[in-house]
C-alpha cells in the first residue's frame, strides 16, 4: 500500500492490524514501513532447568549446593571471561 493511501485509511489500517493483518507501506514503490498489531504478552512461565543439561559441570565441587540458575550464571560469567578452569 502506498503512503498516501495509508494516510487516508490510517484508522482502518490500525483496526485491521489489531486483528492480525500486516501492511507494508511504500513510497515510490520502495518499502518504507510495516504496520502490524501488537501481540498480547504471555504471562512469564518460570521453567525449571534440568541439571542433566549441564553435563560435566554438574559434578564440580565449586557448584555443590548451588541452584541450576546459579550454576548457569557462573557458567555464563566464565564464558564471558573465557576461563572455565576456575
């Protein structure tokens, strides 16, 4: 849809985007923008992390007593530093 047509039908475009349609707005036949509805946010679901996913890391002495989230944070920190030996 070209930009002048989108200007004339803006309210209709917004209403149609709300129910799931998507529109590409063009100017001189070049895509300039996309109009699409905002998707409803789903409630955050807290997922449990299975220790089996951590493979060799789960048996490390320095991880004893830590939750899987804490282990993941430590592994992420070590990856950033590039040091898994500590």
